[in-house]
C-alpha cells in the first residue's frame, strides 16, 4: 500500500493564535465574563465559552 502523508494541523494553544512576523494575534474571541486567556469556541451559529457556559448567537 502507498504511504499516506498526514496533514499538519495546528493543535493546542497554536490554533488560538496567528503568528505573523514578530506579532501574535488572537484568532478566537475571549470570553467577556471570564476575561483574557479564556477563549470562546466557534460553532456554525454561535460562540461558546467552555469554562462558564456563556453562549453568543450569531445571526
């Protein structure tokens, strides 16, 4: 069988930041209740905090 190459995928903390040159910018929104350092997950129609459960619906 032929060997399949695995795609390189950012996991862990690397998926929450975009690095361009010397600066790192946040990709995900921070939770408004929990503060900086707690990111909200992106879903199809909402953003959700995994720590406090805050949900913001996108229209």
